C-alpha cells in the first residue's frame, strides 16, 4: 500500500473476513497521509494480521519485503485496492493440491458499473488467456519455494507483475482461477477510459520491445 487513507480500512475489513488459515502481512511504501496509523489501529484489534512492515517505495520492493517475512507455503500478493471473492483461499488451496501447479491468478472485474468497465475487464481477462500476461490487479499467488527460486519480483519500477508472470510460466504450470477479484476503476475514472486503455497497451508494447522499465515508468507518470 501507499497513501491509501481513503480505502485502507475497508480493504483491511475485507481481508479480516477471509475464511481460511492465512497470515496477513501489510507492507507500506512510505505513506504520508495517515495510512499507517489507520492500519496500526486495525491490526492491533485483529489477531489474523501478523505484522505491519515499512519499506522503500515501489511495489516490487514492498512485495519482496512482505514475502521475505512470510512463513506460509504459498504467497498471495494483494494490492490495497483489490478485494478477493468469497472462497478465494479455498480455491488457491485446491489449485495447489495439484503438485504440478506452481501458482496462478484470478480473473478480474472492476468496481464500477457500465459497459465501458465491463469491456475493460473482459479485455484484461481475454488478453490473459491469449498471452498469459497477467497483472498484479489479478492477485497473483505462487508457492513460496518457487517464488524464492525465481528471485522474487525483479527490482523494477514498472511491469514487475508481467515479468514475474512470464518467469512463473516458464517454471511450471500456472492456472487462472474462475473466480473474479474486484479491483478499483479509479485509474480509468481519473484519466479517462480510452486514454488509459491506449496508454496501458502502449506501455505493454514498449515492454515487449524491451524498453527499459525506468523509461516506461517516466512515460507512465507524464501521461497521467
């Protein structure tokens, strides 16, 4: 999480209602809007939450920090603006019961109604099926041992999820669960639906063409 004061309490409440045996580690990347104090209050009242960690800004670094402190056999990386469906943990356990499966992700839908947002979600899911290019919004899960063998997330400012997903697919069997996570549509609402779609496709194309992630991050910031 980073500067999620408006959404973090609802996110923590959703996580606390998950059914299953799990350890919850919250990792902050330097929030300056009161997010940490909100999280600390919630964690102290919920035994399910193991700890709160503060690390350097950047999703890849934050997720690697959380993974290094985890004790479970499997890791689930959940962004602060994404919520899991009912039965998510059971679905992960069932998938990993197959020894050939090393990890996977969920399908996705957005938290806003309307044909534009349905179209976005459908295109994300279709793109994933066709190219196996899944993103962090889809709640990536992976066996802990495999994640560590792969070296975790690459230390890159953007496209860290696509990079990990590509390496996971090379390492073993990766599945897409039929359940949908729900992720925030705020990116499309803020910058415009079609403008954001064009930007994200352009960034993906440039990534495939091996443009440096630091350059892509700068382009992403300027375009926003």
